[in-house]
């Protein structure tokens, strides 16, 4: 059964830009905001505003290291929406960062096969 598509249904995503910025900075705490913007597909100014929001809410702190910023995320801060308020942001980050740390499925399979000998 084919579903009709509309312009609106083609453009929504599960994660907000705030979540994407936070995940990107969790992956690379020294990432330049210009690079974050390019990775996510939004303007650098939008990333700056999001970082300011996240910093004001206590999700991250920015520390100047030489000419660059280093971002530290507090994984204990609760998610903002009442439906998720019982979960710390670290749970969300762990979901995305855990996948990157896991071996690829073919590596897992090869590691679990017995060796001849």
C-alpha cells in the first residue's frame, strides 16, 4: 500500500537541532561551532544560539583553551519536556555515543567465531 507523501511529511525528523548540537559536541568537545553547523546543516549563528541555550540551562559549559572553546556536558541534567523529565540527558547521549563505540556487526560476528587450531 502506497502512502501519499506531502511536503510536510518529507521534512520532519525525530531529533531537534538542540539535540543534534549536543550530540555533536559530546562526540567532539573541541569542535568549532562552524564545523557543528556544517555537520548538522544549519547556520553558525543558529548553533551559537543553541549553545547559549544549552549553556544557560546547565547542559554544557564552555571553557576557553587557547584560541578555541572546549565543551563539557553535564550528563546528569534532566531532559526538559515533562514526558522525559525523569531521564538525564546522559541517557540520550549514551544511546548515540554507544553505537559509535560498538564494533561493526561484521567485527562482532568475526570475534565470536571460534578459531581453528
